[in-house]
C-alpha cells in the first residue's frame, strides 16, 4: 500500500457522460498530480495541485478539470467522454510543490468508455 | 522541449541473469532521476533514485548508473527473478514535474 488512495478502481461509462475520479494523497503530502496512461502513450501529466491551488498544467483537455479540497483530497472530473478517454488514470502525491522527491503513485482508476 | 526516452521497448532475460535497462535524457540541467517499476494493473512503484552529484547508487539487487557526459542512465537488476517482470520507467524529477519515458517491458523467462 503506497498510502495514496484512488477510487473507484474501475469505471465503465458511456460516451458523452461525466465521471469523477477521487484521490487521497499520502498523509503529510500537500501536492497531488494527475496522470493519464493509455495503451499507446506513456504516463502523460495532466495537472498538479498544491495545498488547494493549481500549480501546473500539462496535456489536460478542456473537457477535464480538477480540484483539491481543504482536506487535500483531489477530484478529477472528466466530461463529454469519448472512446479515446479510455485509459488508466493515476494520481501521485509529494510533500512539496515542485519538489518531486518521494513521489508516490496510487493504484489507479481504469476508465472504460463504451 | 526536453525529453526522456528509453532505448529498448522490450527486454527478455532468463531467470538468474542480470538485466540492464537504459535511458537517455536531454535536459543537462536535470539534477535528479528516478526509476519506477509498474506491474500489470498497478501504479508505478518507486525503485531507486539518484542525484546528479552521484555516478552510481545501489539498492537491494538494483544499481543505477548515471553518465552525465552522455546524458544516460541505466538500471541494473542482479539475478533477475520472475517477479521482476514489469515495465520500467525512468523519469527526471527534482524541481520539475517528472517526465516519463514510454517504458521498457522486462520479461523474465523461468
């Protein structure tokens, strides 16, 4: 157990729908990072939050959004889903903002869009 | 932009052999590198890291070598076991959002 908790583990939904993925960082970590991993791509960085504030954006689509709550858990919202959004979504956490020492991943949410 | 890449997509070895997984990076300012292991259906798991002021770092059965001159690092796994079968990623970390290569799939044959 890495200490980073992601729910749900699996999610199957239809095109056009909206889903929310949840991540609880490791105790003491203030940063949460979201990554997308599809079969033909490596780990693609989506977005980072630090202590409730957005800190960095990667290749995140406009249909996707995220937030980090006062208790530091984070949610990734995916809307108007397309077949190509099917992927593994990971979150990771670290203590600091741009300090990625001790970067720990959760076990991921597998999203299948049908 | 800067990139992190892997030389080989798949590496097959016999159980008991030593494995070497290579990685090239292009950002000469990178000061920290991380190796992750990802087993099927799981999240990436930290294996070992190395800072740019070191050339070599050893863990349990794993060694990371860093050659800053040619911007190359490698992960050596001694006495490879079937449980080592996974995808291995190198990443540049430190003050950057870690950037991952596509990974090398290590297949260990009993």
